[in-house]
């Protein structure tokens, strides 16, 4: 008995659905725009009421708000570094003149001016100076200036038809008889020593 009433309700619901199905189907399709049939069966006081089940009204859609544009950062301006100055070209070495410098010519030594000829006799000092310069200059090889012990001015003499002023130079020399003092005579004419001779023999000294 306790299962009879529920079974009766199920049968009644099935019959009601069969009866009212053609009427509520178009409404359900137009309402939901689907082919799915949704009904609600309510039993109250022994009566069965079939009503389409309404879907809850969705909340109104919020207006679409465009997202705030992403701020574009300002382009970074890069300051180009100042261009480096171009390196200066290396200095060009001056081409040296390979021409050899001319060799300077040696300056000729001044030639002593010849003493003017004079007929006046020279003094003793002048005669001695002439004899010393003659020996230092190597006019004779028999003796040297360092060997001379004494210088004397002599008298004027005529030799071989020529007149000369004379001077004597005494010097020491090695002989086969030992060290002896020798005398050489200078024959002076025209301000110079013309030649040397031995004072005793008169022979010319070379």
C-alpha cells in the first residue's frame, strides 16, 4: 500500500507529460533557443502541475572597458660620442742630402815675406837671430841648435869675390880625438844666411 501512491504519481506525471508535451515544447525552444526540453512537475492537493523551468536571468553584462593603453616609454636618445680626431700623419723625415760635403781646402800658411835687401850692415843681435833661425830650420846637418854653446857676430869678409857679413857658432862635437869645441861660420848676405863654412878650413858645411 505504501508504494501504491508513489507509483500512481509517476504514472500520472508520465501521462501529463505526454498530453502537455506538444504545447510546452515550442515555448521551451523559443525561450532557451535549444532543442532541450526542461519542465517542472509539481503535485499539490492531488493535482499535478507541469510548468517549464526557467533558467535564472543572467546579470546584465558589464560594459567592456578597454584596458588602459600601456604607456610607451620615450625613446632614449643616445648621444653619439664625439668623433675622435683623426691621428696626425707622422712627420715625413726630410731626405738628407747624401752629397758629401766638400772638403775644406787647407789654408796655406802665410809665406814669410822676404826681407828687403839692404846695403846697410845688420847689427849683432840681427846676425845672431839669423844664425839661430838657420840652424833651427835645418840648413845644415852637421850640428843642431842644442849643441851650440855660443853665438857671436863677426866682421865683414870678402869670399870668392863676394862680400858677406859673418857670424860664429861654437858647438861641441865628438871626434876621433874626443869631444872638441868646433867653430862654424855663417856667411850672411841680403838679410839671410847664404851658407855655412868651417871657420878654420873655409870648407862648406852640408
